[in-house]
C-alpha cells in the first residue's frame, strides 16, 4: 500500500481509499494464485476491488478467480481522469478473453439526480463510460438513481418529497442512457440503503430497464429481501450479496451506539438468512449474475465457502423431500 501512496495516480488513490474504508486485511498480493471459485448452478462474480491496486491488475486478479467481474467505477474525477484509459481497457479486454470471464460495469457512485442540470451531466458521463468500456463487451451497467435530498428517506422524511418534474427528467435521463446501449435492459437500477425498495418503481414500471437487487442494503435497513426477490424476479439481472458487521461506537450525542458496516463477509450472517436467499435462486434457476460484493480476498473466500455450505444444505433438503 505504501508504494501506491508514492504515486499520485487517481485510480490507485481511489482503490486505496476504498480499502482503508472497508478493509482491515493486508495486501492480497500475498495470497497465492487461485483457481476459479464457482457456486453450483449460478454465474458468480466479485468486485474489481479484491486486489487493492489500479484497474488492470485488479481486474486480472478477480477474473482469474471468478466467472464475472464487477468493474467498480467509484468516481469520474476531473475531466473523467479517474476512469481507466483506453489502453487499460484494451488490456482488461485481453485479460477477460484469456480467462474466459465476463464483466459488467458499476457506474460511478457520484451520480445524483437532484436537478435537471445534474441529470444532463449524468447522461453525458454515462455515454462516455459506455463508449469507453465497449471493448470489454459488458453484459450490464448498474446505476444508482440517487438524490442527495432524499437520502435516508426510509427513516427520516425529507424536507421536500420528490417532485413530478424530478420523476420525469430522471426518466428521460435513464431513457437517454439506455439508448446508447445495445439493449435497454442492460441498464440495471440498483436499490440503495436508506430508501424504501419501492422508491424506484416510478422509473421501472412500464420501462425496459432491469433491476439490480442489493440484498445487503436491505439487510442493513433491517428489511426482508425475500418478498423483493420474488417480486423482482422477472426483471432481475444482477444480485449483490454481502454481509454485515456490527461495531460499537458513539453517536453525535456522545451515547453508545451500534453501527452496521456492509460489504463484509457472508460468514457474519445467520445460516437461515443465507438459505432464505440462496435456496430460491437454485430452485428457480436464476440466470443472472450473483456478485459477492466484498472488497478483500479474505471476505471473498469466506463468503464463497458460506455459499457452498448453503448449497450442501439445499441438496440435503432436496434429498430428504
């Protein structure tokens, strides 16, 4: 990690910042080369943050271990300078081809639709990203439809509800973004923590867009993902799965509080919760991509082992029935 800090490379800086925020594990470069880690009957992937490095080595690391890579683009930076270069994209394309892996793009997380001007900028940035990553042949593009003014509206009513004008120009923006894709269902709207899961229905009803179900976000909000999984099944293209880690701290008033950090290993979750999610996916034959959305090799390996244990319980249940 010290070597990264000597180089003012934006992608490396972003990777390092994310690792410092989410991870306590040491560099994954000490982990020996691994074979593909697969889950029976499911196409499984993980993030481009398993290795804490710049884009090309990070994508290589995940592609060597998974059938699919979630290319996380944290922020675009000034003049798109924090995105991979065309040369890096070409290198990643060669790696994916050699490893027989697919990829999907997670659009930047600094996309906020609060104003019409914001939405127009998002369309421009998204088009640039779609054109830039075209050589990777991504199967999906996951996007956050987020509003700074509406965050945490699940528990704290916003000062002003989302307006019809915001609904309409956001719909137009999503339609414009989808028009740059080979097929509009490649655009996947993800549910975010702090929002009711119905928040995005106004843009997904009567639209060709797909859904990305982040189960970890629902768990973090103390919700039940099972009805959502059932309701969204026909539109579901990508699933994000990650565990929660509870930590003790102090709130703004100086009182003791318990906080939940997500994007942690699934080994931290009760077996019952894992089985309630996984067993229907095997039963229904989910054909999309299941992403272990964690940010360290250790969390990935233990999450993978947790899902294999769930598979064993699923098989035992089927044999007993």
